[in-house]
C-alpha cells in the first residue's frame, strides 16, 4: 500500500518538475525570440534609414503673423468672443498655414477655404451685433476652424474613404460628430487623408495648422498620430460618441470605435469630447474634480505578445521616468505597481477577434458595398500591378479571408476576464500607465515588416476603456516619445487629470518647427 502511495507521490512530483522545466524552457525560448526581434528591428530601421534619412525635410517656421495658431482652441474661442480676435483672421491664418505645410505633408484631400472665410465673416457679424451669454454657451467654439479625417462626412466635401470605388464621392450630409462641432460654432476648413477605410498604420495630417482635429479610433487611429507627432489624444469610453456618418456607419450598431480629438493643447480635449458625446456627455463626468493625491497607479512596462516588437530602450526609459517621478510623490497602495494579465500576451489576436464583431465589412467597403473584394484575387492583381488597392488593403483582406480565424471561445474567455480584472483593479480612482507602441514613429513603409505593433493601442479598444495619449519629449533623433494613460469605464476625467499632472512634470508638446516670436 505504501509502495503505491510512494509511486503516486513520485509521479506527482515528477509531473510538477516536468511542468516547471517546460515553463522555464518556454520562457527562455520567448526571451531568445524577443532578443532576436530586438535586433531585427534595429536592422529594419537601419535599412530604411539609408533611404529616408536623406529625404527628410524640415517643416517651414511658423511665422509671426500666424502665431495665433499656437493658442488652444478654447483660448481662440474666448478671444473671438471678447472681440480680441476676429474669426476671419483666425480662419485666414489657419488656411494660410495649411497652404504652407501641405506640400510637405500631403495631408489635405479637399478644402472649403472660401466658404470657411464666409462662415467666419458671418460669425464676426453676429458678435458685432451682439450675442447673449446663453448663445455663447451654446457655441463654445464659435469661429474656431477645424479639420476632419476624410472618413467623417462633411457636407459637400470629398468622402472617398481613400478607395477607388468612391473616387469623387461627396458627402450629402454631415457626420454626427461634424454636425455637433458645427452646432458648437466651429468652422470646417478641410478634410484630411486616410488609409483605405482607416485600416492601416500610416497616414498624414496637418495638426500644426488646425486648432481642432477630429478623428476616430478603432485600433489607435486617434492615439497613433498623436503619439507620432508628440501631441495629446483622447479616446473616450466606447459607446459614448456617435459614429453616424463616419466610415458610412449608421451610428445604431455597437462598436469599439470612438470619435476622438488630437491637439497640442491638453485643455481642449475634454470640452471637445463633451460636444461629440452629445446627450451622453454627462455620463463621462469630464468636469469632475479630481484630487491627484487620491489616484492610484499601475503600470505595464512591456507586454509579451510574440507578434509585437519589444519595447525599445527610449520608450522604456520614458516609462521609467514617469514611474520614478510618481513614486517620489505617492505612498502606500497609491504608489505605482506593476500590472499583469496573461490576456496582454495576445493583444493582436484579441483585437482581431473583436473586429469580427463590428457591423461593417472591410471587403465590402472596399467596393463601396457593391460587391466583395477577394484577397487572393487582389494579391494576384497586385503582383501584376493591376490591383485598385494598396498592399496594406490586400494584406488586410488576406488576414480576414485566408488566415484561420481566432478561436471565438478562447478569445472571449480571455477578453472578459482581462477586462474584469483590469477594471476592478482600477476602480474609480486608478489609472494604468501603458506603452503607446514598441517604437517611436516608424520610417515610411516599415510597418509592412511590423504590422502588429499597433496592438498596444488596439487592445484598449477591445476593452472599451478611455485612454489618453500623452507626449513625453523627444529622443536623440528628435522623434516624439510618449505613453498612454488608461482608466476604468466612464472614468475619462482621471485620464485628463493625470495627463495634466504629467504635463507639469514633462512639458507636453514640442513644436516640430521653429516658432517665430
């Protein structure tokens, strides 16, 4: 009897030792893989630098006559309201600056400059004739110009979504987010470039020319350009901004996508978000008073998703600087502490699965819902130089149609506990410091070799959590660094409060060009 017991004990200990050995071996292999990826990324950047470093051009200086564009949208609105500035002068300066920088950025796809100037003149007449305080409250951004991604419908302007099948298509009505901004007094001046159906990591923008830039985000499309340009970007709690008229959506179906804003000025983001949240704005409680001393901090220095590049040294150091400064001023359970959940080891797969729950279909949208594009067919056409789509769109088609889908049961069983665990940890007074990306703004076309690196943004869309992208200065090559601040559902005000606190520590936006005083 004792012999049988001893055998059972020995077998149990042997199995335990085997599991430990297996775990150690897997961890060692993972570390070796990440080490390989690190050096691969260095090689990729070196190869691309041989061409692109010689192609760099500096954006022209911001001339003194355009210096009012340094002001925040809220400040410009206040100066227009008090007649310190004319709306026409603000809109004119914006238009002139766009004309200067657009040849460098190739950002603008359509403009309404003449109509915008007429709108601004009408604003000036209204103010000159006298507006009540109540009328000004209804139009908090009266006279301030803005640009929108071309995927947002702006009445009368191009609305092609970047696809051949919609060449020349113009919007018949405003998207809901555009309508609400107009209702708040803001003036659209131009729409800007997007990748096909917004489904790629590279696009261009004219952020330094426009006081207000309206975006949308289903996998980082607000925070990604904010990170790359050293700006602030707020992606609010999912389900609180209407997507009607954006990427041909009706606004009736649930989505992990949100309407968001990017700006040089942190103070603009909460007021703008309240406008596009409309009747749901009160649920986000963006005016809530936050005592920074009551906030508890968690952090993730690096996830272990094998598809994603390791976090580079510059961004690791940026994260450590934030953790160190916050550790110096917090005590007890509020002090920064590491957070881990194994769901973060599969960020891309969870995002890919979440995309299958979205109401729109990429393959159909590419043909303007008049058919369905086929990935294999388009790959063949691409090799022959006859495809109507970019390589990025073809890759997305192949990912959707050819590669095996993510196991639904596995993904849901991992996503729900991750969200529950993180939201429980954060509560109503906690934030998570989270990497923005593995690498700073990449060389043009290099994302084709690292297509999954957006997953640090995408996983937060999956979790429907409010997220703020904040700048943390520049690296030695002058490329912006930054991190994300994540809070629990409808705790958007925490993101804003911590961003303001870090702004006082690290300074925020750094202009990409000389600013003449």
